[in-house]
C-alpha cells in the first residue's frame, strides 16, 4: 500500500507536467518512517577518523580526517544510506565542525542515515568569484579529490559503518557545495567515487562537464549572493537539464550567501524529500 501511494504521488506530478519533483514530494507512510522522520533521540559521533592523506601545494603531506555521525548501537539496520558533508571557507579555511554541517549530520543521523563530515586540503588565498588564480584552481581540484577519497573510504568500509555502498550522497555549503557538485558531476567518469545525489547550499558547478550518468542535484541559492553568483547556479541547472539529469534549483529572492539559519526548515525538508526519492529509500533497508 505504501508503494502504491508513493507511485501515485509521482504519477500525479507527471500528469500535470511537473515531472518527478522530489524536493516537494513528502515520502508517504505511517510515522515514524525511517529516513523521513526522526526515529532515534540520540546520535553517536566518532571524531577524527583518518580517511586518507594527500600532498598540498606546499609539498606537505596532509592527513585527511572526518567525523562520523550515526544512529545509536540499538539500530538493527546494517545497510543504511550515507551522506558526506563538505564545509565552506573559500577553499582556504573552515572545518568539518561547521555549525550547519553538524546540525544536518545530527538531523539525518536521527532519521537513520550515517553521516560523515570531512576536512580536506586548504590553500592560503583560496578563491573568489572575481579571480580564478592558479592557487584557486588547484584548491578546488584538491577539495574534489579529497571528497572523492572520502566517498571511496566510506564505500570500502561500508560494513564497518553499517552503510549501503550503493546509496551514498554528498552535500555541502559554499566551497563545500562547489565540491559536492564537482563530485556529483564526476560520477560517470569515476565510478569508484560515484554518488547517488548531490546537495548544494550556495554553490555551483565549476569545472566538470555535466553528462549522462552523473548524479542528480538539488541547489539552494540566493539571488543576492555576493560570493558565488546566482547566475552560476542557474548555469549549472541549465547544463544539467540539457544532459537529461534530475536537477532542482530552489531560489531565494534577495537572499545572500549561506542563509542557513533563515531557511533551515526548507533546507532540511527538501533535502530529506530529494534524497528519499533520488536514492530510492523506499526500497532501502528498513
């Protein structure tokens, strides 16, 4: 019966010409429904897990670490969807303890997800929209490579963390959102670090060519963003549509860069709906 209601909701949207608008489809089913509703009241955090190492622009080897947020040990499901979260900071600062990422990781862990918030290589000077310096270009590439390393690490260690290796998503904020989209739009070319979906808060696709087989994406963006221009998000959306991919751009008129607190409820709700649909969580382990 639950599957019938779900298919009916999707079919109704197709009939009216809206397509599979997953961010606005509330997953049907009696509460509490895993991956839609909070089913746990506590979260287990394990900090500073080494997921790899890489050399930065100064020829220094950087140890890459992540924090895992997961349901408590009482959870009997052992193949859970996972989300990798990537922080912002212009590719020159920031950390895996960024407040909005910690909030998102805790919220989704209580719904039954495994979450990993990652650190990655940072380069002094970072990036700005006005100037794509060689350092900036290298920093973006390093962040993408490190995030892909994190995807591979979580997939390789799926049994240890209770993860379904076929259901890994990535999301991020600002520079982290750019990174998440780079990973999502490199999925077809890099199956070992492929993701099922990407979520961007104030980010855009910068380098990868978007093509068939890449990940669907959900973008949140303010029209008055002074750091990552709104038009970049529009361009990303148009390119993804041209490639035949699912892509959704949620526009905030007059909003600036990373208005997480202002739009928290919308971000969490639509991300939940989007991931449930795109990762086919109706048929995931419950």
